[in-house]
C-alpha cells in the first residue's frame, strides 16, 4: 500500500492501486493508446461512513464506482471488501513491505519481493474482488449495490414496481413469493411511498419517486455498501433535499456505508464524512469533509471550491467552472497532471515541450513582439518529448546577436510571475546548422498521495521536502538563463 495506512478502525472497503485503462483504437481494431480513467487509486472506507468523490467531468468517478462494484473489470489493482481483520492487516503489512523493498536493490531484497508477490497473489485469488472467480462474486454482489442517476434507464418499462423490486431478491437471495412481496411492502414504505405504488408502472412516477424506488431496490437485499453515482443530479433542488435526507436516514437505520459520487460540492459537503478529490484518474486530495472544505491543501481542490456552479434550470447538471480545459485523458500532462492549470506550479511539476509550443509561437509572432522583428521568421517548432527539448527552426541562419536577443526574450518571460515554465528551462543552445535554437527543459517529478497531516492526504509537489517557492510567491531567478 502507499501512504494510506489507516488499518485501525472498522475498515469495510480497501481499494488498493486500482487502475482502469480503456483502449483507444483509431481504425476500429488496432489499439493506439489508452485513457487512464482510473489510475492508481488507493483508499480505505470504514463501516457506516460516507466517502464523497468529487471532480470535474471525465475525471473517473463513475469508472471508479463501477470498478468497485465489479460492473467493470479492472486493468490492475485490488478491491478488498469486508475482510476478516487478520487478512486485511496481513495484506497491508505485505504491501508496505513490498513498497519498502522497492527502494533497495540487492539479491536478498529481490528474493523477498518475489516471495511477497507470490503470497499476495495467493491471498488475492481468494479475497480481492478484482481477482476472484465470477462464481465467488455472488456473495459480494448482495453486499454492494449501485444507485444511479436514472434508476430506470436500464429497466423494462412494462414491469410494475412490485416486479422491479422483486428482481434482486429473486436473483441474490433465497427468498420466495410471499416473503418477497412482504418485504417489498415494507421497503416501499421505508422510502416514503405507499403500497399501491407497487402496482404502477415506472412512467407513472416523478423523478424523485423514481429515485425512491431505485433506492428501495438497492436496499432490498440488505447490502452493506451503496455506490451512489450522482443520485440526485437530475432532480429539482427541493426534491434533491428530500432524497438526500432519506439516504441519511436509511444509512443510520441500516448501518450503511456510502460511496457518494457527485460534482455538486454542496451535496458532497452535506453527505460525506470524508472526501476524495479526483483529477484525471487520480485522487489528488483526501481528507475528512470539514478539513477539506475549510483547510484544503491541493491547488486543484482550492480552484474547485472557489468556482461557482452555473445555476441554469435548463441544464440538468451544473458544471464546475475552472480556468483552462481538462486535458485529454489519453495524453495527460507530464508530472502532476494539474500543473498547466495550477497557479502555484513550480519548475519541477511536469513542464514538457508541448507546454512551450503556444507561448513560443506567440513570442515569435513578429507583429506581437517587437524584438522578434530582428529574428528571422520561424519555420517550425519541433518538440521531442523523450529528450525533453524543443527546437525552434528559423527560415535562415541566425547570428550571435540574434541568439542573444532570443535568450533575452526567454529570460524576460522567465522573470514574469506566470513565467514558471520558462524558469524550467535548463539550457538554450544554437544548433550546429546555425539556423535553429535548442531549448532543454528540467526533468519533472511525479507527486504521490502522501499523508501531510493525520488523515489528510495530498498529492502535490509543493508539500515535498525542499520544494521551491511557487509561481505565486515568485522566485524570479532562472538558473539556466540568468
Ligand atoms: N467504456 C469506455 N470506453 C472508453 N473510455 C471510457 C469508457 N468509459 C469511460 N471512459 C473515459 O474514461 C474517463 C473517465 O470517465 P468517467 O465516466 O468515469 O468520468 P466521470 O468522472 O464519471 O465524469 P462525469 O462527471 O461526466 O460523469 C473519460 O475520459 C471517459 O471518456
Ligand atoms: Mg460519471
């Protein structure tokens, strides 16, 4: 395991290094890349707690929920559910040891690594939901149920509610006719509807009532965990509040554990004991709700919380507004995925050649910047991600004075508060041909989710030892060009 070491308490769910990479195929059959929808997610969740999962669209919330429920197969990683205490402790201890062994390389450590991998492999075949045989999954299916935004989207519109509710009980329990009907009558009351509703069709219900039925169906087989994916996002605000209250009441009465997915921050705050903030497949911050909302540490969380959702009644889901676009998840930014949008970004956060193309084009466009008039026209800007360098090719050869001018322009950009990417430049050199300039960029670091304060996990290089001052606090010295 990583730094998530909450092995105390009553852990119901332990998600360890979970990954889901979707293949991308351009021509329909050949895989040309991957979308890292969920990328190394680790957390624990105690019984009777609610973990809120929040983040912009496409960051992997739904995929994470579906992986936990095994509605989707994972690419890698493990999901442990309701394990005997001793087994869970053993897994965590082995994972911790494996991690420490990764830092030393010798014959003995390699031998021990092999033996731990083997031991974990055996345990996982028996206990990890991502590894067990499908026949064994039935016993878990009963204990974990989904609640979706539109509970009826996948159901037969010709079924009356009595049959809708009966289905999971028939499938996953030994209950029979009368018993199932009796339970359905209780359930319908528990979610605030009446018995005659059992004999109506889905289309006869309002959105709120449909979600009540969705909840009744999910709890019909007495699960321990509910994965609620935007359960109220399609509802009017007043109805939303009723459903949220119902969920809270049911949680208390039935000792339920929730994973509550939403990009509605107020709803997350209201419902969650702790909150995981996701960005491009990764958890970037995880803390108890109050801490996260009042004392957030990750720049992405800060941006997310300061953004105001658009209240447009015509739009079913309000979108989080944050400057800049969410990058393409098939080709995420290097280092920390958030660095291009981060106002505190440092020089080691992941700057790579592609981050320079636009700024260089702007800088060299003759009409915008007068210095560039004395440089020849730019022919092309070539990037080489593997050597972390950029080559600016000019139409004609350039002389040393022009080279100095160009260096001066880069230096000036580096001295600006928002010029952190230019401060990541390590060298600027004239090529052999004399008609291009090669810019090399510092190698980046990769942040990992770490416990910064007790129970408060953050994945950000600002909190690593020896972090440089940030763009905003402004160190204006460029080691390369200064
Ligand atoms: N079946 C699939 N095949 C390929 N890519 C997928 C598939 N399902 C999801 N993705 C991609 O995985 C990423 C995460 O998607 P996901 O639906 O989990 O995000 P989300 O956080 O739930 O977004 P939203 O807030 O819009 O519901 C996205 O880039 C999405 O396009
Ligand atoms: Mg989703």
